[in-house]
C-alpha cells in the first residue's frame, strides 16, 4: 500500500493498492498442454508460470472488487500458476492506483 495526496475536505486520497489471491484448482490438461515447452519445464520444476490475459474468460476466478476506488483508477491484473505439492495453485495479482474514498 502506498498513500499519496490526501484531500481531507473531499474525503478522498490517492493510493496504490496490491491485492493477491491464491487458490488450488484442477487445471485442464489441454491448458497445460497449451503452455510452451519452456513453461511446461518451469511448471514441472515447481516454478511460477505466467498465464495469458484471457485466463479469466475461460476459467473460474474469484470476483475481487475494491468498492471504494474512484473512476480514475488504473488496474493491472496478472495471473500465474505454480505446482505446489503436486497440486495446481493459481494466483491473481491486482495492482490498483487511483483515488479512493
């Protein structure tokens, strides 16, 4: 969390907020096969593999919202997967910057 300018009269402030969610999921075999050879090797070595921006369109993900963010917010969302104890862990990372109330 980074806090910037605070407007006490307008009851808002500028900030940068990072939100991370992780969950275990059964990952479809066809999706694992769609990874590049290098990504498959990283996954097999229990390393993190970044997923494409289309991940939430094809798979379940938590519906995370920051309710007190202003309309000027900028948000970057990234997804990755990692093998943890022979299970697939999905990670959603949100980086939000803008006005909050």
